[in-house]
C-alpha cells in the first residue's frame, strides 16, 4: 500500500469524513522521483465542530503517528467543519512553491559560513 493510500484509509476509518482529499506534493520539492514525503490533506468532518485548529491538527497527528515517524516529512493540513468548508467555496488554499529547502535560506547559509570559520 502506498503512503498516500495508508493516510486516506486511516483518516477515513478514524473520522466521520464528509470530504477527504490527500495530495502527494512530493514532486514539488527537492526529493527523489516517486517519493511520498510531502502531503496536503483537505478534510471536512462534523467532528471538528467546536474545536480550535490546534486540536484538529493534534487529532490528525495522533492518527498518522506512524507515517509522521517514518516516511512523511511534511504534512499540510486544511481541516474544516461542513460550514467552514462551504464558506471557502469548497476549495482549500493552494500550496506555496518549494523554496529549495535550507540550502537556499540566507539565514542558514550565513550560519553555515560562520560554523565553517569557527
């Protein structure tokens, strides 16, 4: 079973899902071809009623603990109640483009240079 299918199965089994979309966004990052490391999850459930975003995220982290401890490096979560989902026009925000990781982060480059001089 692929990592994507495992995520879909676990979430569908653990929550009352009205809408679920799991997208493998690994190809948009600096990883080998056919990787399953970066995912975007859009999930709508009545179980999120009355819950703050942090509690919703904690619930998914609990359900996907094995994947997060292993192959999954990044997980973008867009979690809605049915009312919130309707208010978005039933559309999750687009993911930002990959910035190339820390090798392109000026702060990290400055830190590496300082460490090399020490």
